[in-house]
C-alpha cells in the first residue's frame, strides 16, 4: 500500500495565504523524510476560505526543490480552465525540476464559479477536458504534433522541456460523477476517488464501472492504481484525535454549506448538508489512536481494494502546523509499517 498527503489549503480569516503555503511546503518536506510516497495539491479558485491553492504547480515546484524522493502531483489540475499547451509545458517543467517525480492528476471541475471566473461556459467542460488531454498527450508524444479540435489547435510546434518520464508522467483522473468512472476506465488511466464527496455507495458503484471498462477496453488492472482520499487525524488518545478532527472538519463542512447557499454550488457543497463531523469520522475518515486508524484503513482497504490512500491530515485547515506534523509522524511511525 502506498500513502500520500493531500492539500486543499483553506485559509481562515485569522490565517494568511503566505503562512498556509509555507506550512504546506514544510509538511511536504516532512512527508518526504517520513517515507510518504506522494504529495497531492488541489487547484481551486476565488474562495480563500475554501482554498488559496490557485497555482498548485508553482507550489509543486517549490516542493520539488526541497525534497528528494516524494512524488508530486495535482489532485487535480482543472484541465478546462487551462490552455493545454501551456499546461503540458508546466507539468513537463515540474517533471524536470523534480528529476522525474511529477504526477499528472486531472479532472473537469464542478464549481460554476471557476468557469464563470475564467469566462468559460461550464457546458463546454467535458469537451474541453477531452480535447485538452488529447492535445497534452500528443504534445508529449510527438515533437511536431498537430491537432485541430473544436476548442484547441496545435500547429506542429513542440513543447520544451519534455518530461523526463516517458512517454509522460503517470496520469490520474478524478471521478466525482457516475459517468466519469467508466470513462476513466475506458481510457486506461489510474483513478482518484473521494468517498466523502461521492458517498460510499457512489464510490463502490463507480469503481465497479471503472474496473469493467478497464477489462472491456483491454487495459490491465495491474497497470493502473486506485487512489482513495481519506480524511485523517492521529493522536495518542482517541479523545485528542476526535477533538482536533472535529474542529477542522466543522470548518470544512461549514465552508461547503456557505458555498451551497451562495452561487458556485457543486456536488461537494450540496452534500455537506447531510454530513456532520461524527458521520465523516464514522464512515469516511480514519481518526483516533494508531491502532484505531490502522483498523479503519484495513476496513477501507477491504471495501475499495485500492493501491493508494491519499491522507488528508488537515481537512478544514484549522489544526496548527505542529499538530499536523505530530499526526503525520505518529502515522508514519506506527501505522504505515503495518501496510508495507
């Protein structure tokens, strides 16, 4: 089993973006030292309380220069919001800066405010996503690639630099809607799954579709990975762990509910109305002592059969940096060895 750390980077009114970003870089450095396999950075826009991670590839580059072995990727790059040739160049540059440690995590996006802010019709999201990926992969594969799509074109110019990893960095696609799971399987990519957002039932049904489409389209399950996002907090006692997690998850759910009441609602924001800290801890998160967290991960491993867990150590951004680092250290020392 592989383990990664995930950052969405919410920023409360008494926090600053600079401090939140520096904490993230420091925690990724620690994750590298502790033996975590990957660092995953979200891409979100226009709501600092929800996230100040608007330029994750820049933060990824900083992480690449201060770490040695941890892989670094997006969860996710919102492809429809990007000029694909530029995105191909930037991800390739990250791969070079990290000496071949980049991961290309992608998705369509679901928040209307993102599309509105970038002046893009959200109804075009699916087509832009598919075209964007076709263009990016073509640019990485061929030095004189040409492409004539509805939204994007390429005219034989190659991208520089080219990725160190060939033919390109590993590709993961986020699936937050029922139809997306099957599409990812048909394309033969690894998949990012967040049961907290899509529900346990949605994740299980989606993964069944994903695996079926993998087989039907001739893709080997041995060549892809299922990565499940798990909110996480580990402490010496159950009481301490639950108290810390409740504080941070309440901020996350409260922010989602505020988004849902305003414009820009998405699947996650509307779902927040049905969730509480206790529900999240019971069904989706791994919270408690090392023994309790290990038992919960064993349960989730049996349910979803993943190859990777993406550990979300500070889901609402409200835990102090020192407390997050303590949780990470305890997890690496007493939980990770049980799965390796």
